[in-house]
């Protein structure tokens, strides 16, 4: 980073005779203004030499500024959070990113994600780190209840906060928290909206199961966020049914529920887990209830799985035809962001075996990468090396921004929410593996105003997929309640015609009797 310094030169009477201005560059060169008076020249020359030596030492040795960061983790998920953080910083700085900063990672080795009576531990740790340790950025907490508290506080504290793990219901309201998860409810909902738009659907039924996840409150928050995002995208949620674990695990019970609600929906989106194995009962229930695949469509989601997505009907090369038939004609959305070779190599370096925990480390690494990259960018833009103390300024540079991340492109929208396109597949009956269906891409400009604005849209559709031959509508022709086919006018006309016919018949009978009666006389 370039810095300008001044050397003041004085004579024997302590009068200022010259001001030497020099610009110390990263290359070590110095630009200077040379005074004309010989005595001043000698004095300033000596000062210049000293200044040059000092600057040379700082450039070669590496002038650093300490950045104190707070890390609040769930120790059961990220057992070596602090050690990993420090290792990640070294790896990123070895790429010549923000090398002028030294990071002091501060955490609590015991607290981080409390439950029951200890709920709120993460927020307590964050506040303690801010007031006592003077942190200027915060990574976490990992519990959503703590995120709701600290998300408001970080704005008042004017620090940067990264959420690399959980959702919380204020995600789309708070611009103070940088949401880095590719599996966030916001990112999923924007992907779902792009898929629905691609197929000209805007009415959808959601089947949820809060108790199917390890954190029921978190699941409820996710559903709430999905609802709100879909509504802002012009989607209509025609049914929102929350199920118990018993209902989800019993296909016949689920089938009864589907038969009870089949007149209220056509496009079904269940939320029961992170991979396809959690939806075996649902797709079996669809078959049992005999919902016509030409009228009803199921959209399943893989939020995160191994590089090769687990297919419940495949065991090696062996195909379970019955299970496969249940999944046939389903649309599958898959978060494939971390399927790159770089991500695979990173995962191999971790001690974490669970894919979900591995995703936490991946997104923590990316959060640190974004933080360092933006600190350097903010310092260059402001000319202030310690601009990291102004969280709102640094955060303002993270809105509607795209960058090349360690595992692929990173996009942050205007609310510092991460957008990452999902892959979309279709399970064809005659194919063993799902086939690519709809491609989703990131747009960086508002199509109307031309202003920077991140969004996800469909960019291409595989028209060879059998579903495209006759795309089912998202509601019956006459609406779910026959509201689009009002037959009252037709009924009145038919009733009037029938009344006239009856009247004519009666009149005919009366006149005939009168005629017969006259003939008898």
C-alpha cells in the first residue's frame, strides 16, 4: 500500500527552512522534493536517508496492523475452530492477500452454542469479546438464536459479522450480517423461484417437518424465510402443511394426507432433510395415493451431500427398481457448489467426516477469504490502513459484489446474502441417473434500471426432458375452487330453457284436453 510522509527540516535557529515530502512505494522507491538552500539540503538529505531506511525496513519486514476477530462456534460441530481459523488465515495470506494484517483470533473454548438453560451463550461470548477484547469482526455465532441477538448488536458496534453456518428469521431483514452459506433458506428460495419461473409456475405447496431437523426452531425459521422470499418473487403458496415425524415416516399415512389435499395443489415441495434419502417415504406416498404424474409434480432438494449425490435406488451398480419407480418423474435441485477439485482437496485436509460439518469448515474458510479480500479493497479505496475498524464502510463494499473465491465464484446481493445457483435434474423413468434439466445463473444487473442487483434466473432448459412434452399446469383449468369457471350464467340459461320446455309441454297438454273435450260435444 502506498503511503505519503513528510520530513520537516529546520536551521540552527529552529526555523523551518524546508519540508521534504516523499512517497514510499511498495517497490521501495522514494519520490522527494529537494530544497534549494545548501544547509537545508544537507539536513533534509540526512532526514531523507533515515526515512528511507525506516521505510525500507517496514516494507521488507512487512508492516502489519493487528485485526482482532471473534470466533463463536458450536464446539461439537467445529471442535478445532480456532486452530482451523489460524491455519486458514495463513493459507489465504500466502496468496498475497491482505499480508499487511495480522489476525488475533479470540474465542471461548467452553461456550459457543448453548441449549436449554445455556441458550444465549453465543451472544454472551460475542458481547464479551467485543467489550473486553475489542474485536472488529465476528465470525458466528453458529446457533440461530444467538445470531438474532448479535445481528442487531453488530450494527451498533460497527463491526463486520459473518454467518457461515445457520439461518435465522431476520436474515432477509438485516444487512449487518454477511450470510455466506450456500444452503441458506434465502439462497434455496431464490433458486426455487428461478426454477418455477422457468416452467411458468407460480403456485406451490410446501410440506414441512420441523421435528425432522436437529433444531426445530431453526427449521421453523427456514420455512418462514422461504415463504417470505417466494412471496417477494411473486409466488403463491397455496398450501403449507407441517407434518410430524410419525407422519413423514409412514408412507400410507402420508398418502392419506396427500389425498386430502390433492384438490388444493399441483406442485409439491417437501422439506424433510438435506439429501434424497429423507424423501423415500414422500415419493412412495405419492405412488400410493395414485396422483397422476401428468398433473402433479414433486420437487426435491439436496442441500448438501457428498461429491456424488446419494441416490437411494442405487447400491453400487445395482438398481432397486421399486425405489427408482417411486422417484421417477421427480425434479431434483442439488447444491453442487462444492463439487470442485479445489473443494475436494480442501475436504481431504479436514478431520471432519460428516459432510454437513465439512460444509461448515468450507464456508468458514470462504468467510475469512472474503473478509481479507474486502479489508484490502477497503484500505486501498479509503487510503486508511486501519479502515477495518469501520465495519459499516467495509460492509458497504460487500453489497452486489462478485469475486473469484477459493472454490468458485462468490456472489453477494444487496443485502449481503450469498447467491449460488443450484443444479436442477429430472428423474427420467428410463434413465438410471437423473438427467440435467434447468440451468440457473446469476444476473448482476437489474433488467429495468441497469443498476447493480444480484438475482438468480433460469438460463437454459433441456427440452428433451419428457416433462417438457406436456408441462402440467400449477393449478386446474378452472382453479382449485372452480373459481375460474363460473357456470352460474350457463345454469340460468339451461334452467330457463328447461322451464320454457316444461311450460310448452304443459300448455300442449292443456290445449289438447280442451280440444278433445270440445270434440265430444
